C-alpha cells in the first residue's frame, strides 16, 4: 500500500495523512473507553521515544526509500529488524544478552543483506542502492524504541502510547511537508487518499496497538520475528499487483537472512520441538 500511494504522494505528506487518520481513530477509542493519559516523566519519555524514532525517523526513511525500490526488497530489508533489536537488547536488557551463537547469526544475516545490496541490478542503479541503504537505516532507527519500551518496564496502555506516538509523528511530518512544499505536489485522488486511510487504520492504528500489547508479555527479539512473514506476502502481492520481480541473488540473500534469524533463536526452537524447557 505504501508503494501504491508513493507515485503521487511525497513521503512526509503521505505519512502526515496516514498518521492523522490513525490519530483520529485512536483518540476516538480513547474517549469512548475513557482511558487515562498519563503525563508523568517516564510516560512522556516512552511517548517521545516511539514517536520520534519509530513514527518519525524510521517511517520517513522507509517512505523515502520506497520511492526507488520494490516493496518486496523493502520488506526483505525490514526482515533484519530482529537482528538490530537483538543488538540493542544486549546493551539495554539483561535477560536478552548476545552470545557467540547469536553473534554468528547476526553476521550470517548481515552477509545476506550485503549480498542483496551487491546485486548488479541494484548497484548499477544508484537510486535503488541509496533507497535500500536509507530503508535499512530506517530499520536500525526503528529497532531502538522497541527495546527501550521493554527495558524501561514501565506499565503502559498500548492504545494511549501509540495514539500519542503517532500524534507526535503526524506533527513532525506535517511540519516537514509544509516546509518542503510537499502538499502542493500531492495528487489528491482516490488511490493516494485511500492508501493513506488504509495504512492509517490497519498499518498504524491496529497493527501497532496489537504489537505493543504483545510487547508487554513477549521478549522484544522474539516478537520482532513477525517480520519473517512480511517478505513472503510483500513479494507475492508485489508480483501479483505491481509487476515486481526478484533476482536469484536477492533470493540467496533472503535465504541467508532467514538462516541467520533461525540460528539467532535456535535454542528456543529446539526446546519447542523437543518439548524441553
């Protein structure tokens, strides 16, 4: 949906529209359910962390990069999220320290990313290469608030947290779109407005509330493994509706990323399959 709306929607304008749709939905939910909005120092730090790093910087990198790369490639790069969360968690969460197995897994996955980015069809096209690097920067920036929220161990209401975080992101992107005159470049048609509304309702409001609800009870690294599913569906949808293709070298890079991700949590997979705790 980001790719569908990217042709006639500048990055910050698209993000501002998407987030204002999400803000409307979430604040209606807060009012109807009479949820309390905590404004103590720790709560404000959580709001700012998720709002600035995830909703503002990370999303801008992703939207900007997806102007130049296929949606399938973007989803593959986002599949590295567990690795970066693992690195941040090593320094911020005592229970999620790295060991040699996990370090090896990270190296394998990084080799996979390098293999994807070294594809001749990407390298000779500077826009695709730069777009891929910018999206990867977005993944790294987006990994931090996941770990920060988990490390703080501060009780929070996921609906309130996401509503205010997205509100912060909406303000930043609205200001950016105004400063860089993106509103005048916006194509106000059903396709672009519809994709922003869809992404606001499902990609932001619904998805993030579910994600941060689960984050209260599941380790940050394990929960981030949901990104395994994204490249499969994004590649199929991109092939079916956008005519996108993926090269053999990219496929080999994807395989290396998945191998690294599987190795990263191999002990838990073994315990699950054998029934041993």
